[in-house]
């Protein structure tokens, strides 16, 4: 693993000489292309990136099939054509958001902030004025990391948990970009205690509520039109971190070339709730944030992998969509 640990158990990306090996040249080429695109006007690059993303979405059979299955389960009321449009738009939004992140990393926050609109930012400002600890509940979106980077650039220390990428160079570069303006990254392999420690020290936490962690500690609760195994950890985090839970979701518009960051009121109804209620409230916030802009969500993930006993995993159902 290309990391070092400091006394606070935070992750520190560490460069390796092995990254010069030819097996990593493809990654360097891709990163170089993204860095170059970061200096191109969004009005020119976004149509190109959108077309490139749509083409990639046609060729990425496995990822497209997962997105089709997720949307079939979650939004069966939509027609096939409507769901396919969401998927095409999702693949278009992916490279547009990634290059925006590259622009932020390469060029700093000033130019990007000119194209950012914060919705309900007064919620965070008020909690900050009250010196409250904050954990942002952030669904998986393509522009996921950008709000945290912008807040870090504005002087607010951020803390987040992450999974290591299989490709060591990709993992190194991605986390270097995430930490461009400071903050702490905590590897999930190290457990949740380092993240809790950071939040209690005043770092603003960044928590992803929609990962599938299996059935053992999860609750099966409604998620859009289906259900999902949901880990109700946010209830415990709220108590042990003495933090307010604030839902947040970024939306990048490839037509206007602007990023909208939507913030919802703190989840004040969690302290006395049971695990099933907490899990359902988490999913409800995801639905409220994602539904207006479903193309921004990473539908390619195996969101619905864990099912109730006796029910087949959706992604193994060959009759749904041919592999």
C-alpha cells in the first residue's frame, strides 16, 4: 500500500519509484489528458467530454447493465427510454465532473468558485457560528469530492473515509488530489475510530451513506421503489462525535458549466430513533437529494447486492438484461 501513517492514523499518499514502470504509463497518459483539459474553457470541453462519456457508456457493458438493473428496481415507473436517457446522461456527467475536479486541483479554487452555487449554505454557516461539529451525509455522485475540496480551500478542515483503489498509482493520485487543500483521509481498513477522533477535534466529516456493507449490521429498509441493506452507523456517529448530520449533494450541469451544491436541513430526528428508522431516514435523504437529478448518481455501483434471505441478487439475474 502506498501510504504512511502519522500519529493521528490519517492516510498520507506516498509516491513510489515503481510508478515510473511502463505498466503505469496508461494511467499517466489519462491523468495528463485530464490535466490538459482542465485548462480548456468549460464551454468547449463539456460538449466533448459529454459525447466521450456517452460513447464510453455504450461500450462499458458491465457498468451499463448494473445501472439498468439499479434503475429498473429503483424507478420502475419510468419507461425504458427514460431510464436509458438517465444512464446516457450519467455517463456524460462522469468525465465532466472528473475534469472539474482536475481543474480545481490544477488551477486552485478561485476560478471554479465563479461557477459554483451553494444552496442553503446558511445552514452550515449557522452551525459553524455555533461551533457545532458537522458530518455531511453525501450520496455517491460524480462530483462527490469537489464540495469537500472547496470547503477545505476555504479553511475548513475536512475528514473522510475511503477505500483503496486496486491500481496503486490511481490510488495515490486520486488521494493527492482529494488532499490538495489539506484535511485528513482515513482508510476504512483502520476502522471508524480515527474518523471519529478527527470529527471530535473539529474536522468536518464526510460520510457516504449508500454503500452496501452486507447484511450483518445492516437494516433492510426502503430505497426508492425497492429496498436496500443500509448500515445505520450515522446514528452512532452523531452521538459519539457530538455532531449534526447535514445532507449534501453536488450537481454539475454540463450545459451551463456550473456546479450546484444542495444542502438540506440537519437530521435532528435521529437521536432517539431505532436502527431501522435511522437507516430509512438515511435512504430518504438520499432519495430527496438524488431524485431531482438522477443522472448525477453513480448507478453503476452494486447498490442492491445484499438481499433478504431467499431472494436472488439482482446482478446475477440473467433474464433482466443480457450480459
